[in-house]
C-alpha cells in the first residue's frame, strides 16, 4: 500500500529505542512540549509579581504547545527553506508506512481525515461521559454527589469539549477525507496546514482537560462561553480553557480556509458549480463561517487572557471596561459557529438521501441557495443571544426578525426532503434511517428555535432548559445523527468492510427513541422555569428530571453500541464489502478500496450530475481518460 | 389523477391533525408563565401563537414525509424516470418560499406588537401595561445582583435595602438592575421578567402586576460557584401583594432595615466596589 508522507527524512517503521527518543515523533514531541512548558511556566512566574500566576500558566501552555508542534515537525519545511534548500515534495511515495503515519504529520488528506474522525469521536465519548455525570447530579433535586464548583466545571467541560467536537467532527473527518475525492483532486490545497489543523485538536483537548487538576487551577466555573468578567476573576483553571478554546478556533479557521481554497481551485475539469456534490456545496457555505468567525473568538480570548495576566481591563467595569464588549464579540463568533455545526449535516443528509431514494435530489439549486443563504444571514443574528442583557431596545426588533427570516433558507432542506421522497423507491438501509431521523430531530430543533427568536417569549425561556433542549436537538439530534449516517454510509469505502447490520439497527432504534425521550422533556422543564447550569431546581420538576436522567443513560448506552459496532466491524469482521454497496453515482465509489494515496492515477473529466438516479439514460458522473492521454492536474504539483 | 390524490390525502390528514393540536393548545394546554402581569400575558399569548405555528408546520411536514414513505414502498424502482421526473418544480418551490415568508412575517409581527412601547431607547413604558391602566409614575425598585444573592432597594421610601422582594399590584414598577461583581440575571418567573445584572450598567425594565402572586427569583446567568443556589423561592422571598398590604410592609421594612441605611453607600444607579484583591 502506497501512502503519501512528509519528506522529513524519517526512517521506515521498526522499533528501536534510539529511533523512539531521538527522532521527530509523537513521544519526543510530548517530552519536549512538557519540558518547554515547565520552563516557560517558571520564567513566567518569575516575571509575574502581581498575581496568582496566570502569566506563568498562559506562557507555559503556549510555549509548551509550540515546542510540541515544532518537535513534531511543523517547522521542518520552514527551516529547509530558510537554509536555501528545496522544499520537500508534497507527493512523495513512502512504501509501507503502516499505522505509524496516524501518529505523526501526514500530508495525505485521507490519513488526516481518519485522524480527525478517531480523535474527535474519542472526544465525543469523553464529553458524553461528562453529560452522564451531569445527569447523575441532576437525579438529586438539591445538588447531587458533586459539590457546586465541580458541577459547574463539569458543565463547562461538557460544553466546551462538545463545542470542539461539533465544530470539527464533520468538517475534519468527512470534509478532509472526501472533499478532494468528490471534486476530483489528488490532495488538499494546503496539506501541511491540514495536518497542522488536526494536531491543534488533541493539543486543545489535552490543555482543556489539564485544567481539572489542582495544580492547573482545579477547573473553571464559567460554562462554555466564558463570560467576562467572571472568566477574568476565575481561578487559574480558566487559563487552560481559553488557550484550549483558542487552539480549536484556530484549527477550525485553518481547516476552513484550506477546504475553501481546495474547492475553489482544485476541481477536476468539467466539475462545474452545478455538478458539484451537495456536500461540497455545504462545505463552501460553512467554510466562509469557519474561516471568518473563529478569529473574532480568538481575539476575545486573548483579551480575556490579557485581562487575567496583565490586568488590561477590557472587561472590568470598575476600570472602564464593559462586559458587553465580550458578549458582542463572543456571539458574533458564536452564532455563525452554530451554523458551522448544522450546515455540514444538511450536506450529508442531502448527499445520502438521493442514493437511497433512487431519485434525483429535488431542488438542488434551491438547496444550495438555502445553505448559502443560511451562511450569509448567520452573520446578522448574533444579538438574539443577548436579548435580556440590556442591549439597546431598538436593536431587538431587527435581530428578532432577522433570526426568524433565517428559517426560510433553512426550511428549504425540508422541501428537498419531501420532493426527493415523492414517489421514490426507498431502500431502507441504515444510512437512510439515520438521515430520516436527522430530519425529524432537526424539525423539532428548528421550530423550537423560532420560539427563542421572539423577544417576549425569550424573556421567559432564555437561560433555561428550553434553550438546552433546542440546541441539543439541532447539534446532537441533527449533527451527530449526520455523523452516524456518514459513518454507516462511508465506512465500507474507508475500511473496505460493512458495518454490522444487526448492531446498526439496534443502535438506530435505541438512539432515535432514547434521544427523543431524553430531550423532549427538556422543553417542558425549560418552560416551567428550570435554569441552566444549576445543580438545584424546583421540587415540582424532580420527577421529570429523574425521567430525563434515566433516558439519558440509555441514550449513552446506545452510543456505546455505535462504538462497539465501529470497532467490531473494523477490526474483527473478515468479509470484504462490495466495491459500491449502495450503488452510488458519486466519484468516491468509483475508486478502488482502499483509495490509493494520490486518489486518481489520472484526473477524471466530470461529464454528468451526481444525482441522476432512476434515469436510465443518465451519463456517468466521471470519465477517466485512457492510460495514454493523462490530463494535467489542475494545479502544478510542486 | 393519482398525483393529485397523493397530495390531497396527506394534506387533509395534516389539516385535521393540525386543527386538533391547535384546539388543544388554545383550550387545554395552559402555557406558563400565566397571567400575573401584563408581560406574562404577552409571553403566554406569543407562546400560544408560536406553539400553534410550530405544531401546524411540524405536523404538516411529518405527515407528508410519512405518507411519501408509505407511497414509495409501493413504487417499483424501475418506474419510468420521465413519469416521476421531479428534479425541480418552479411553482412548488415558489409556493414553499412564499408560505414560509408569510409565516415568518406573521411571527415577527406578533413579536414586534408585543414589543410596542419598549422599542424606543428612551425607555418608554410598555404599551400593554399602559393599556392595563399603568400611569407614568412608577415605583422604582433597584435590584442589585451580587455573588450570590439579589438585594432590593426602594429609593422612593428612603432607600432601605432588603433581600425580600415585595411589590404592589396595579402599579407600574420600574426595575433598575445592576450588579456589584460579575454578570447575573434577575429572572422573576411569574412576572415574566428577565433582566441581566451587569456591573457598571443600569438595566431598566417595567412590569405591571395584575394580581397577587408568589414570585420565584432565580439567577439566570452563570455567576460562579454558588450560581445554582442563588434562588429565592416561595412567598418568604418574593411576593406581589395588594397596595395596602404593600404600604404596611414598607412601613415595617423601614422600621427594620432603615437603621442600617447609614452603613449603605448612597443610592446610585450603579456601584463600583473596590477592586477585588487577589
């Protein structure tokens, strides 16, 4: 099996202690990162005479992270160029690199896609475990087994970690793995940046989790949106939270720019805008947000860090700052962020639906316009998160109306669903089941969102469990169900094996039923006045909360079925999957499995639309030139 | 023939289900937060309107989707492509968009009407409160959020400070909400009031109480360690009472809390505490 590799002069696989500790690999990177972090912490603590050590901790995290990334090899190419050497080739064959490529810098977008998928799904289960702990605490009406401070830390860890997961789970894995193949490119536009975006993710997650240890501050108490001035006054655990969050934001921005450029400049000949798969269109729509929104977040987090470490008082009212600055900056990022979660889910749903309906996607152009419309309008709605904060009253009607108007382009995907289902001949396979469940969940999530856009109603529902139910329906019910659908759909392409059907059915029914029995009551308790992030609640809500907790545990177990299914099907299943089990027209299914390192020997010419199912006269999507006449790659390989 | 039939049948089913659900919403489902204040009236009414819209739209989409699922189970895969050619349909798409625009405009209008009188930056009293009989001489109650309790000052009665919230019915009440430290959110559930308490900012909100009620006060904004316990629930903590009961409570409170007044900072719209020492 041939794989693309970085030309960093790394030796082939084979264990030796010398190679483990003296070359650039994950082990040495971790060691150098930790040592550099400790030294930087010590230096920072010496410089900082005013405070409780925020400067040292921030410096330690940042320098440690830089040490890790440089040792892993991200500076190699820069150093080569500075020394006047020719840059390493991007497509260099390295035979038999095997599993070690998954633990280093890989310039193969498929390897990075797997890295993202495995890493982020692990983070999903970690953060899901926190959700189970939260639900355990809420079994008790006046505070459960965890003390109040630990409960808030749990909520913050769950929220922030799930934010990391939701930002990257579809873009990072499905986007990185399949976008170059879908558009007929051999690689991503910036493979090194792609690897860099991935390695920021475990770094960010590790830094976030390091905050729970007492030496790093013992947790943080601000939830996921880190409102100043609470985050300025919080314990030193907050330093890790802001650094980790900033890393993930940076990763999202880098991945966004990368995918955007790839789709814009590296499409195969004949891949016109109207022939592009709808998932690639969803990536275009989402990457404008992903590239432009997180820098605002990073700026706000840097300002919080400066307020903490050097007392710059951007957000301290007593020194002339204001918390409104933080709230506006955060939600200017925060609202596009939630569409970063959901638009790829639309893309995956509409990508998978026609394959199993055996009919063309209804309203392809309108769906594309809808996703682009959501993407553009999402910049103009952020103040609906702070209706009660005392923003100028004149702003409220505008943001209320704008928020309600965004449901028009969003609703278009339901028209695409209905039109595609119309007189289709459905094949009820697992990916389709999850897509249908996704639409059902998102219908509830979307309609409850309209409640929250209304200012008078928002006064009652804001900061309550209604909001929590709403965004769990959209993120968990739609985005994570899209992850399930994508897993069951593309698993045979990635691994060459089918997912187990019986376990899959069990997973589907338990996930769909227990998801809804868990989160529908959220709307009730929210309407009845249950406040978020609070371990205590009114006595009359005790029964409902016990019901929610039990169903949440069952939903958690259902996710374990998914995990078991993936591991079992990947590692223990013997038989090979058929080359194109779903009879899909899309290009990735026309390639051999596993997909070769450079995807295409010859770049195909795109001659047909991707969704002409049911048409006996439809042209194939792609034509491969004869072996003699190889077409040039759309960008010169350097 | 069959095409029309397969659109009319689900439409009829959806209409029946929508009407049943909507009647239940109006006549059976008593949506919170109730009718204790004019703001609560607005919230309950808009909640009903939005529930009706959401239920009708949601059940229509679900009915059509489920009907099409059953229909597709009977459609053979080899059906001629031309007969079911439905890649785009201009009229259908335009109708869908037009329907959603109308619904959205209606929903927005409901919200804007409820906001009437509140939209001016000059803090105009809500129109619904004026319609209920409010006059322009509000009782001013200052709500001060701090870690981890709310206290209330009554500047028109000497500025005493208490942690019991007592409000009169049938009189316009002006909340001046501020914070001494981090952001809190003063949320009084039965009053349908939720105003963020932000240090350095005086957030103003109005409420006009129509009938006596218990007031559950909670902090809505995560404010640190004991955020969850920053609740005042039950009549001991908050209560809306008649005007005469309120007058007697004020004289009692002035007697009890008044002597501590000289220890308090002078009444102001915002307070800057000394910077916290680390």
